[in-house]
C-alpha cells in the first residue's frame, strides 16, 4: 500500500477500524485501540482490579475452548450474564462482578482488533484513562517518527458488516492524542490525528455527547445507561493496560 495511506513520517497517527489497524500495525511501534462502548473501557475496569484480560474475536464455541486453554473465565454478552457467570462486556457489570484473575473478553470491534494486531505494542485506551495513556506513551518514547504510535478508533458495524464510524470512539481517540500532544507538540501529529484531537477538544461536554450519540442512546434504551456512565468517567483511571503474553495487564 502507498505510504500516503499509512501517514508515514508522522509520530502520531489516527485511523479507523480493523482494516486501518491491520495496515498500520506493521508500520508503527505502538497501537492504541479505542473502543469506548465498551471493550477498552471494560479492560480498564478489569485491569484496575488486577485481572488479566485476553481479547478474543468471536463469541462462539471457539471462545469457550480458548478460555479453557488459557485457564480463564469467559465473559458473556451484556444480556447473557448470569449469577453463576457474572462477567460480561458491560463495564458496569464487571465492576460489580467478583474478582477473577483471568478473563477472556470477546467483542467484534476493539477485542477483534487487539487480538489480531501484529508487530506493535498494543495498548487499550478509553476516555477513562486517556491522560494516563498519553503520559505512558511519552515515557516509553512513543510518538516520534522513529517510534510512531497509531491510535485506532474501533467504530461499530452496520448490519451489512461495513464499518460504522462511532462518535464515542472518535472522541476517545482524540482524547488520547490530545494528551500525548501536550508532551510532543503539534508537529508530531498527522493531519488525521490532529483532526481527531480537535474533535475532542472542541466538544464542550464529552459525557453528554457520548450519551447522546447513536451508540449511547442504543445502550441507554436497552437498559445499560450505567455502561455509558462508566465509559464517560473522563480520566478517572490511571491504569494503562498493555497486551503482554496475549493478555491486557496494567503497565507498571
């Protein structure tokens, strides 16, 4: 692929979805996956409790087999959690669930991207930990042309499987980029990254914007307003989950 489409030469880059992550992963030193509603938000909640989170692309019989292989509990869909198996993709439910040291967390968006990313350090970013991620990236020396970072807004899917760009992920990605820009300066950003950061900084009430977005209204009307509330706890978390040996673990 032409280098134009990988934003070559820039230390901080921005792209959408699994296809964008696949194109950039081999060309950057670090990939920050952002799936605000709800994979990466759930990862921050679990990592705060000390849980190692294994991303997995599919929620099917292969997920159960994978959970057995890695000796982990398997998270269910939001509506499938039970008293016997209370872990799910819902960050609010994860916060209430009993501690488990190892958890497989399937999702078709952020988890799928993280599970298939190759060639780069992978970090879980969200509105809850954007400032912490920005600080950590800077300390590790990411965000320069020599050690570029790509921030990936996961997005959602239309019924035909195509990417649906999602406002909450644009804002989450923009928050991470803006936090890192405070340390690197504007010159490190690609035009795409600068536009994502501008979308975040120009939004006067991020919590209200996420709640009023298509995804936020879908969750609220489905009975999961608590998930939106957790996802918009802006910079409430200092945890930076890094994919290590196949699982997201809080960076030291």
